[in-house]
């Protein structure tokens, strides 16, 4: 009797714990765990440019995650095969070669990914079934209290509906063993250097304060550290708008995006923490963020291609180049864009601000920003990324068109001492703490050019320009002198010493300030 063989297309589910793809009602004799890197992700992200959709930071994290997954599979008697190319062609070729009984894969919210699964389904041999399984959510589709056709248009309505019928399955334990690998079947994957030399040698900037390492074990380590060493569940709601350090945010997003960690695993860790410490607003807010994630994924399934816009993507323009190259002249924006390009990650607060600035203040097609984030972000997730950008741009299902983040106001609220902007823009370090660092074209116009745009919405937040003085010339008469007096280095140092606070103090001050009306999912 011929051995039965299943193929698990494990893309976006790079874990063995809480992975329904590795749980079998009818266990096969042999198993091929397959990951296919879609060749299209290595193609240009933007019209007329060579920059790939999959940037070096995310590709490096992905390869780390694949190496870690292979180790977990080997311990359980299986292995991993990684291929690069056209996914449907590769899957169908393997299914034919090994006369696979079925191909199991995760149901995906992304349009490209869903079309790919349809293509696989339509081209598999008759003897091979495609099984599409929900994975990684809090609520599987059958656990939602509504059909997707009746999906609420806003997050608030979505949350109210699911909170009334709060019920979903538990996270699954990792299997002890897995079916063996077919004899003489290919296994392993190419070294990263052969895929992308840039990614193989890419290293994050030391200033980021946290080093993301791909893989399920690293995800578990961060999960445990955040809840039980940092005690983050006790303070998350107060710290989540922070900008500096490794404790203000959960930073679970890269592992969630790759599937090294599931939403239910995070939820169960919240519940374990609450069992010891008691529930609080901060622990509940982490669950609130997981609901946002579910919302954006379900919204992407409902929206389909409409989420990405119906017109052709605009070509990059000068304002877009200024924005992505951190040359806008607005420190709160430029610091975030520096951090993004040098680390592959920025805070949720920074994402909201740079997105609003690009769309509202610079008037650039929001989809260019979403595409650039796809290239840069280590935690890129199609549903979350495009959903958040659509949300900011006012093209989402809830219909709100007036979302606007005033970057000067936001800078004053969330970086009151200017520690964050000076951290990434060291040329600001000699300016006084506070608004001087956020508006250097006004505090030190001799050294800093005006920003590329000054919207009228900024007017009430603009600082007064330094007063003119002719005393330095020994003349106290009013001669209409409009020269600007710039503080000497000694004066600046004295002012800095008088105002000096630590980064943690600045984060605490920012966390006590009013939050924006719009609450976004953590990226």
C-alpha cells in the first residue's frame, strides 16, 4: 500500500505551537513542510524603481524565523523545504511528484495570497485536496457572532459585537512528533546571501534599543520577558504611546506578522498574568490591540481589492522622496523615518504621525506610503498595514475623512523634551530641550532651513521666533535690526543641564498626557 503524503504550506505560520496546520484528524505517513518565497516580493515595490517589496530587515528576520522553525521541526522528526519562485507552480509540482493526499495551508486575508490559494486549488491534481485553515486569530471565522457579509463597518461596532459573545478556542500545544520526511525528498533552503546579499549583511542601528530576532523561541522569550520581568501588562496603557526604549511597547508585532506567535498565545499570557496580578486597564488594553488586529484582517477579507485602491499606483514624487528620505525638515517626522529605515520598526504613535503628515500635509497618494512601509517594516502584515493606512487616509469602510494628526502638537505631547528627535537626529542635540528641538527652523533659523511645508493647522503650535537684539553691537537704539541672536554653546549647555531629564522620565511625562481620539492597533 502506498504511503500517504501531506504537504503543509507553512507560510505565515512559522511555529509549531498553536499551529492547526500540524494537527491531523487523519495522520499522514509522510509530511513535507514547505515554505515558498514568492518571487514577486523580490520585484520592485514602486513604479520606475528597483527597490524590492521585501526589504532587507524583514527578509533577514524571515530567514532567522525559518532557520528556527527548521530546528523545531527536526526535533519532532520532520524537516523544512524552502523554495523561491512562483508558489502555485512549486506546490503543484511537489503534489504531483509525491502524489500528495492534500495540501494544508493557512487561510489568508491578503488579496494576492487569497488569489494564489485559488490558483493552487484550481491546478492541483484531482487526487490532491486543498485544505485552507484559519490560524493565528483570536476568533476563527466560525466563532465570530456574524457572517463576514454583515461585518460591522467600524472597529467600535466590531468590538461591541464580539464582546457580547466572547468565545474562542484555546491555543494548541505543540505536537510531540510529526510524520517523517519522504525518502530522498529535497529539504533545507538556500543561504540568505544567495537570495539577497544586502539582507545578509544588513544590521539594525544600535540606537533602536531592542534587537528583533526571528523565530518561535525568540517570540516566547519576549512574551515571557514582557509579562513577567518588565511587568508590561501592568503599565501598557500608560506607556504605549512612548517612543524610546524597549519597554513602552509589547513589540510582539514582528512575530505575529510572521506567524512565530499567535494572538491566542498572547491572550493566554495576558490571562495568566491577570490570574496572578489581577486584571487592570493595561492588561485589558493588550487584548484590545489583539481585537484591532482581528478587525483589520476581517476587514481586508471583506474589502478585497478595494482596500488597495482601484486606480494605478502613483509614481513617486518630490514630496514623497523628502518624506521617505527623512528630509522634510520636521524633526518629529524625520526622526521616525530615520528609525524606520535603520531598524525596520517604529512605534504605533510614530506610524500614525508620519502617515498623516504624508497624506494630509504633503498631499501624497497614501498608497505610496503603504507600499514604502511594506518595503521597510520588519512586521509588515498586509491587512494591518493597508488597513491602518486606509484608516488614516479616510478611505476605509467607516467613512471618516477628517482624521488628522498635527505633528507639532503630537511632538509636544509625546516627546516633550525632544529626546526622541535628538536621539535620531543628533544635529538637534545642541538645541535646548523641548520645542526648540521640534521647531529648529524657528529656534535656530541660522542653522536650520524651514520645513518643506507649513500648514495653517500648525499656527497655534508654532513657537515665537527668538527676539532681535542689537545689544551685541553696543547700540541700544531701535534701528529695525531683524538679525537673530543664537545662544552660545555654553548658554545652551547650561540650559540643557537645567532641564536635563532621562529618557525614561520623558516617556513617563508623555504617557500622562491626553491620548489621541483615534486609537489604533499596535503595529
